[in-house]
C-alpha cells in the first residue's frame, strides 16, 4: 500500500493546503512587486547584484544560445542572459505572477533588450515548453516559493537540451553557527520592519524571511537535483552559505 501524500505544505512557518499556496504566494508578490528591486538593494546592501553576476558567470552561454529564466520576476538575470546570447539568441522570461512579470518586461524594454526576449506567464512545475528546448535554465530566488520543488526541478530538467545546465540561485544555510545567529537576528527582526517602513507590508516580508528558513539546505537541495535526473551536481556557497548556487546538467 503506497503512502498517503501530504495535502499540506509550508507557507513560511504556517502549514497551508497545497492547493492554496500558489494563490497566497501570488498575493505576496502582487503586494511587493512595485518595491521589490528597491527592497532587494536595501535588504542585501546591494549584494544580490553580485550573487546574480556570479550566477551569470557560470552559464557558459554563447551568442545564439537559448535560455529559460524561471520565476524571473523583475528581470535581473534575464537582462544579463539577453546580453550573453545576443540578438541571435533567445531568452524566455517566465513567472507565475503577472505583476512581477510585467515589471521584468518593462525593465528589459528600458534596457533596450527587445526582439531576443519573450515573457510568458507560467508555473515552474508545469513549464509549457517542449522537451530539450534550452541550453540553460536559471531560477533565482524563486524555488523556495514553489509548492512542489521536486516537480519543478523535474520540469526544468525536461526542457533542457542534452548537455544543458540548470542553475539555482537561492538563500541557503549559513555554514557557521555564529553567522547563523547574526543572520537570524537581522532577517527575523530587521527585515519585516524594513518591509513595513519602506514597502508598507511587513507581513509579506515576514513570509519571505520564513520561506528561507523552510527551504532545503545545501546538501538536501543537492540530493533533490540528483533525484530530478541531473548529473555532475554541485553547489557554490556565497557569503558563508547565506546564499548558494546549485548547478547540474542534463546528460
């Protein structure tokens, strides 16, 4: 007799019905979309830009390449990816949230990146693309908001070409206990206050902080990439493990 699959999942520190999580996450990002980039700069002291640049340095993309940016939000990674593949390439920017996707589209237009970028509202768990469509798939700070992470990883592997690479940039677990204590004090106390004062929404930022705590640590996520069928999987810790980039190939 097969085990009964749980019908609830994490929404921050709260347990909610799986069917309800996507809608609740959508409401969070509807609320924060207009201040999302400003808050990222304030919360990380601008370090998120360096983390994204490091991720971009790992893509191995060449002019003419095809790349998918999943849960790409306001388009930080997509801008860099579009410059890597050039006018002969293609970047597909997707997000489940229309408000975030609209902000990303506007950023790309403002950067003069048109013609080689398409924006599609899509769920990471059921990507609407053919098998083996992309040379690279990226997801930056989006995986922890997905209801079924294993299903999303399998979906991203499916659309990779043979030899293609998946890159997952996400908050993770600090490697040193002393760093964890400082990080907890800052993120659990300061960030929701900052969200209230700057974005007028402490609850959404409290969820975003809590979702980091519920996200798998480095080794657990590494195992999940392997279980999704990816090979040569490894990760790079940034800022002592506060952030990590996981990567694996479809071989």
